[in-house]
C-alpha cells in the first residue's frame, strides 16, 4: 500500500457533520460513513485525501 503521508488531510467542517473541506479545492466533500484516517476521493479533482 501507499503510506498515508503521501496524501493531504482534509479539514473538518464544524457546523456540517459528515462533511470535510477538500485540501485541493476547498470544496465540501461528503464523507458520511468514512472513519478518521480513511482515504476518500475529491469528486471534482479525483485526487485522494485523508479523512480527519
């Protein structure tokens, strides 16, 4: 596997549970069902990030 350090970590959105801010374009991404440390994909840029 690829070490997680190769991917940036998204930022949690305080007032929107289940959403994070993409580290690539700053857009909201729905990560409902993901756990902290999981990899998720930005739907617009198609790049991988880590769920905070």
